[in-house]
C-alpha cells in the first residue's frame, strides 16, 4: 500500500510528510474505519483507500500534527468507510414495484433531510477552522468530547468551549439565513 501511495507523490519532501502522516494517523484511520464497517478486511481496504486519497492531496497538507490535518484525515477515513459500506449493501435495494407509496415518502424524507444536512455542513465549513473541526467531529461524525480532545490533542475543556462558541456563531448564521423565528422553533 505504501508503495502505491508513494508512487503518487513526486516531491521527496512530500514523500517524507506522507510517511509522517501515515505513522501518526494510521491507528486513527483504522479505528475510524472499524467503527463504521465493523469488519477487519473492509476496514483495511478503507484504510488503503484513505491513504491513497491523502497521498493525492499531500500538497494541500502543510503541517502533519495540527487540528486541521487530524480533522481532514478523520473526515476522509469516515467518508471512505461510508462509501465502502454503501458499496457492500448495493444488493439491499427494494424493487420499485413494491409499495411505491412508502418508498416515495421515504425518498422525500431522505431528500429533505439530506438538503438540510448539506446546508448545515456548508454553514459549519464556513466557520473558522477551530470551530468547524470540532463541530464536524461532534455532530456530523458523532465523536464524543473526550475522543475529539484526544484526536485534536487539545484539552477537553477547550473542545467544550469551541463547541459552545461554534454553535453560537452557527445559530447567528442560521438566523440570518432562515429568519430568527424559524430557527427558534
């Protein structure tokens, strides 16, 4: 796997940075993949895919040990694992001729949820990195405050403060977009 990743990287300094990223985050990537996939072989495949994606984006990663890099790596690992999970469950689709009413209501609910979720993620990504990284890890990926603190290598109290302040800023953004009365419902 490392050889394939290294083949994607031209610059020797980028190769060194990639190897350092691998050494620092390989356990986090594997644990993240296992938490989603619950299968060792699938988690290892997701881990390989994650590091291939990281190798392709290595020039966008200036520092190895930073909150932004840790968040970036975890988000890629989680999304890669979710994609692999979707691929593994393709055979569970329901034929369209079975109970069309229930399926269409379900699709409508999922679409409404997804559009709202996409807007919310977009709004979170517009926040400063110190707030967006903890909010994404907390609310999009479901990590608890202790895990976020360990992952980002910051005190738990700092995580709690950033979540509080980030939510406050996010609420203000949503009030601007939707109007104050709609957000408070």
